[in-house]
C-alpha cells in the first residue's frame, strides 16, 4: 500500500525536465539496505541462468528480479520515490524493469576509460523505430544504490546532464571517453538516482575494493511493453497488494464493459488524496 507522500518541488521538476535526472538522498533505510544486500548476495551466488544478465566477469545481475525474492517487491511502491515518479509521469504507469546489478571491481591495470556498459539510452528500439528526434518522455528508472559510492571511480552510473533533450546521438569529443556534460554522482548507501530513459548514461570504472550493488526499478506508461516480462506468474501476483498488481500490469477491475480511460486505477485514488493531478506530466 502506498501511504506516504513526497512532494515534488518546482526545482526538482525543472531539473528533471532540463537535465534528465534527480538525486534523492536516503530513499532506503538501513534495515532495507541490509535485507537487499543479503538477498542480492545470495541470488548472485547461485548458478541460475534464467533472466540472468551477465556481460562480463565484472558486470552481473538479473532482470525481473522482483520474481526472485520477496525482498525486492517493496521497491515497487517505495514511499519516497514512487510519489515523485507519479508527479513526473502521471498515474497511468506500470513496471518496465526490475534489475539487480552487481558491478565487481576492475582488475589492476584497467584503463580509466573503461565503461561497463558504454554510453547509451534506455528504451529498447524507440530511437530506432521513431528516430532520436522523435523520442518522447516515455519512462524512467529509480536506481537504488546499496553500497558506498562517495568516492569517484566506484562503479556508479554516470549521467550526461541535459542529454534527455537531445535530438541526435550524443557527441563524445575526439580523444575523450565521455561527453562534455558527463557527471559522476557521489552517493551514500540508500541514495536513489531517478533518470529518464532518454538520459544518456554509462557505468564508471570500479577501482574500489568493493562490489557496487544496485537495484533499478523502471516505470513506463501502461501502453508500452515492459522490458523484462509479458505477464507475471500467478505465484508472484498472489503476494502483491492491489497497487503492486496494477504496477506489474494486472487489471484490478472486474468491470466487463469497455472503458475508454483504461479502467480502474488505484494510483488515481492516491493522487486525489494528495491533491495531485494524475495526468500532469510536467514536460
């Protein structure tokens, strides 16, 4: 159940519009962080291959991770971040991805130019199908960081500020590794970075002695296809609240008639309670 309310400030709305990201401090408490680390360590240590996304010995993880352990489920309705997401995108939402990511330390001698992964936008084939100039704001990710990233080159996700507004591919100056607007956020355990699909981002090198641990929860509009799943299994749905079911794409209204507005949306009740216009996008 979504009971909390975090007001999106005008400064935050403007920053997200202009720069494509927000840094939210202390989105997770210590108990939640500990529980997620214990769960993530256990999952990563398995030999499971289903939904595993492992691109190298240094980048490992699982997509649709909310199905792997109940500890991940509350991130769907985190009471610090989900209210901000609704105020940025509106209430016609669903989960697009839940991604557990472990970025292990790079070995000695790794060049500072390494990026795992390289600079990219999210959103699958949107740029390919619509063209970069026609890529609208369709979704975002909430990246919950579980480990200390207060020092540079600790494996954090780098962002190119303002790249969400680009109408073409991002430019990287000749002889450089990163675009001119690249930033490397310095974060504490429990901090969250919210960034648009359109915001170009890349993985910084990890020259620390520790694995960078993160869970990314993505949201998109309900008329888009999620990245991780088509339909969630009944074994997961049986554990979820009404709002959680709605966010994983389930219809929670049994009305048989056609409903032009898409049917019952429990997020609209939350919006009404807190005086939020559910269709205000703030672009």
